[in-house]
């Protein structure tokens, strides 16, 4: 009886590990579903980014941490709150000299999207 009890524990532990690894891989893949890149092709550091969903007059802040250096490319990840949003968004950047870029519309459903500021 002792062998059966130990075998049952091992099987249950193995099943738990398999289920947990499946859950972790799902969580990991869904974390990065909506990502894109920003390439700063200017001589000024990008210090802020604002976005507005197509049809909206409200602009929200996009977290660029310490900014995007001149000539650099950074990967950005959308917040989960935008998962059910539209594909088209307006986008503008603020540079270290205080100037803002013109607002430009991008399709964020496009795979491997790179937004370039010139």
C-alpha cells in the first residue's frame, strides 16, 4: 500500500507541474501580444509620447521610461486595457527641445510595426 500511495503522489505532482507550465507559457505569450517598435531618426531625444484611438479626442500618455535616444530603436508594449480597442491610433512624440511631432495615424494590428520619427 505504501508503494501505491507514493506512486499516486508522484503522478499528482507530475500533473501539477505540467498544468503549471502550460499556464505559465500562456501567460508569457499573452503578455507580449501587442508590441511594436519606435525608431527615433532625429537628433533629439524623445521624452514623451501621446496616443489617441481613432475617433477619440482624448490623448493618453504612453510610457517611454527614460525616453528614446536619438538614433535608437525601442520596443514598446501596449497596456492590456487596449486589447479590445481599434487598430488605428494617432501617435505623436515630444522631443527634448520641447517641440511635438505632427500627429500620425498607424495601424497597430499590423505585424512587426515600426514607427519612425524623422
